[in-house]
């Protein structure tokens, strides 16, 4: 796929691709997910790419898809090496920005209607920045914390973590959408609360 191809795929309306069935998600084997990534029209790894795909349209626009055997957040020992625990879509776009609705659209395009609907119906269990996070940003001289916005959702099938980083002017240029196993929800939420 050309550099522009990823952005064209992500720009296609959700209606066109929602009917395509998902064939690999967290909880499936590394082999199943790698095979699905090879055949997914939006992801299409280049030669040598397996579970991590990077596409650059220009220095100001990037797309990354990553499937991981670790849970989102800090890595912990004991994770199985043959099962994918989380998959992340990361967008960087200084031209058009990266809003939460844009990340949601990317989720629908890549995974299809089943996962998109699970996300839409999921309960928001944590949102940030919280008042405490903003206070810590001030007291610890950590200005970046003020510009991070996100939420964690609990769906019927999966957990979802959406995060964008705003510029001081309020425009989000960077964001991620992570789909993960529900059993990892307490760990991720606890880590985010202690940021």
C-alpha cells in the first residue's frame, strides 16, 4: 500500500467497510492476528512487518497499528507469549488533527461493525484529566499531563482506551485507540488513576 493508501483507507466511510468481518482480536493467537493483519486492507504490513505496522504519509502525518502480547499500560510478568492481549491504532496528524471521533472512525474501519457497536455501547469507567491529575501537573511541574485527554470503556466483549494529546492551543495532533482484554481493565484503570 502506498503512503497515501493508509490515509485513503481511513478516509473511506465506515459504511463501506463495516460489513467486513473481524478475524483477529485480543485473545487470539499471535499467528491468527499476524495473518489477519496481512490481509486487512487498511493495515497491510510491509515486508518484514508482523505485529507492528508504521505508515508515514508525510512528516506531519503517521499511522501505527500494533498488536501486543502484553496488556495495555505497564508490562507485567506472566503474560502468555502466544496470545495477543491488546491492539492499538495510533494516529499523528498535524494537518487535520486527531479527535476522538476520528479514532472511533478508524476503529470501525479496521474492525468492522461488531467491535464498533461494542465500543459505542460500552460504559465509560474512567475519564481524564481529573482534578487530581491537573493538580499533580501543577505541583510536579509536569505540563504534559494537562494536555492529555482520555477515557476507558468497558464493553461486552472488550475494553477500550482512547487518548488524545492536545497542543497548548487545544488542537489534538496525536491520539490512540486501544482494544484490550476485559481482564486487563482493572490494571489499566489503576495505572491511569495514579498518573
